[in-house]
C-alpha cells in the first residue's frame, strides 16, 4: 500500500514539474514573440515606392486588431496566473481617471467611429504591455528574454539590409522623401522610427552587459549603435547621449525634486523652443539665436495650425485620435491644403491636447511623466535600484524627450509607444514589488 502511495506521489510531482516546464516555455515564448510583434509588426519591410501624399493610416488593419486582441487575452491570463497582485495595482486613481477621460473623449469625438476603432487597439496594446512585464518570474528570466528578442530584431534588420536593401533602405526613387536616400530603416517604415527603436535597444544592451551577459550585451549595443549611425537619426542620436549623461548624473543624486529638475527641465525646454516658438514671439527670437534648428526642419506651420485648431475645442479636443486625417479638417484656406494630408503634428503633447483637450494632456502628464519618475524613486528606496530600473528609466526618459519631436503617445501599436509603455509599467511594478534575483 505504501509503495503504491509513494509511486503515485512521484508521478504527481513529475507531472507538476512537466506542467511547470511547459508553462515556463509558454511564458517565455509569449514574452519574446509579443515583444517582436510590437517592434516588427505584421507588415515589416514596407515598400515606400507606391506611397503617395495623402496616404494616412486609419488604423483599419483587421489582422493587427485581431492579433493584439488575442494577445491581450493571453498575456492577461498568464499574468493573472503568475502575479494577479501586480495587475490589481493598476487600478490606481490616476490610471482609472485617465482611462475614464479617454472614454469621455471617445464618446464626445468629432468622429466617433474612428475614435472607437483606434481606442480599441490602443486599449489592447496597453493591456498587453501591462501584463507582459509580469510574466518573468525573475530578473534572470527577463534578462534572457530581452536578449533573445533584441538579437532577433537586430538579425532581421541586418538581414533586410543585406538581402532586401530596396525594402530596408530609403531610396532616391521614394516619392515622399527622396532626400533620405541611403538611410537605413530596417523593418520599419521610416528611418526616424528605426533610429529611435535602436536607441531603446541600445539601452537594453547596456542593461544586459551590467546584468552579467557581457558578450550578448556587447553585441546588442554594438549592432544597435551601428544601425543608429547608418539610419542618420540625428535627433535620436543626440537624445541618446543626453539621456545617458543625465541618468548617470541622476544615479548620484538621492533627492526626488533635484532629480525631477535635472531630468524634466530639458523636456520643458524642448517643448518651449519648438511649439512654444509659435505661441510666444520672445521664444521665437531666442530659437533663432540657437546654433541648431529648434523647429526640426520647419515644423512651425503645422504647430501653428494645430494650436489654432485646438482653441476651438480646448476642453475635450476633437476626440481620441480623430483629428489628423479626419473630417475635422475642412474648409482649409489657400496654402493650407497640406493639413488634410498630415498624419500628426510632430509633437506628442500637442497631439494629445488635440485629441483629448487640455484636461487629457494634464492627465497624460500625470500618468506618463510625473508618476514614472516617482516610481523610479520609490523603486530605488525599496532596493530595486539595479540595472533593470536604470534601463527602464532611460527608455522612459528618451520617449518623453522624443515626443517633443515626434508623436507616438497613445498611437495604437506603434513600436515606440509599445516599448515606452513597457518601461512605464516596469517602473510601476518595481516601485511596488521587490524584483526576484
């Protein structure tokens, strides 16, 4: 009898170990696969030769919606099984209030159909990124999964350069921006996006080196740096150095307010010397004295148009992601016809106000600017002040700075938004739970 009980117990233990091994594979494959989908998308290596002026995305990509919808269910289910407490912490007043205001702007949208469609995909992406950072059981697992994903992305990008250069490098025959000929873009649709993602991957490489995987981390850092240089993303390259410098200085400081001043003052200056030059003549005069073009190749016209349009709907905006490329833009005067073809204003903060009004912008600043920095401070005070926290801080800070030049906040499955969100949620969890070694 005792022998039968012993054999049964051994079989149960063996079955439990096997199930655990299967779940480990499922968690790892889900993390790596989802991260690669967020970076590469379902439509990599897009041909730019057929694109024409006015090709503005409506977000009506059924396969992308279906994929992220399914992944949101899978990742949330795995996170609930693995760490339900972590998901529960997302029901904070700030997140709930921000989500509620998003729904208000969808209901009051100038174009409700577009807002509902785009908001549904954005919601799925938020759910995926929120759950994804809860899948690894330890920092070791997370490091290995990030390593696999980063090396895979770099391999695909470099293979594209070697095997399909016409789909991986900007060409002189591209109808929209022939002046970018020779700049690398890899799997991405534009060299600016490629450069920004490579900066984020570079930060991953530094993190992996500091975590102990020297060879893999060095390879990721070197390959991402080379791709960044050949993409000719000057803004991303400059911001990369700025972020590395400022975060290194910040690591020597313990005061939250001093850290906030050091890290957020450049963000304020970037917005003042760009969009601010359209609002205040004094700032425009200062920008002309600078040794560089703070309008980022002449974006003052689009900022002026966006600000003028915003004045009519300061409270609620035009509705979630429903201004550019929609019927909200009509009766344009002569010389402003280009506005009906613009995809965004090249400023994430301005586009947020256009979509969700000034209250929406203030809530976004609370949720995406103030709270993540506060979470980094809390994480450090709680003992989570290692390479992982610094890597998340760098990706977050780079995203904030870049949003003064580009517009990816709340932009559905945009790879920059996807990666930025992972950093935001990662800092949120590190502030509340001790990371397992």
